[in-house]
């Protein structure tokens, strides 16, 4: 089986949260981010750039990785291990940016 690419994943809305899923197994939530709408704008009211959204999401993933390393879940999701793609921040940020800011 070939390696997964960015198009194999999608961000889907949940109840006041967003779920990263593998399209081939959409019932398994790989990552859960609480709806970050209020964090997607600067104090001036200007929206974040796409790169700033990627950085925001990468920071959230870093928090999750720390919680997982302690044996805890993060927003109800256990450590997905190798199932979380290395480009997860980009997939999540792209979905959030397109939905809220584009």
C-alpha cells in the first residue's frame, strides 16, 4: 500500500469542534480541535493569514503531543501515533481558513 498524501485527509465539523479524519476511515477521529473561531483574528479584527493559521494549529498539535506523551487524551482523542500525518497542521489550517476566512 502506498503512503498517504494530504488529499487522503479532511477536516469535518463536529459539535463546537473540528475533526481530522482519514477519508478511508472517517469514523476514526485522528485529531480534535475545539472550534478556534475567536483565535483566528488579530486584536485589530484583521483575520490571520493562512500561514498564521498553520502556526496556530501547529501550536495546538504541540500541546496535544505533550498531553499524549503524559499518557492523557487531548480533547477526547487518545494518541493516534503514526496515524496522525506529519502534515496534519496544514490540513486542519486549510479547512479552517477556507471555512472561516477565505
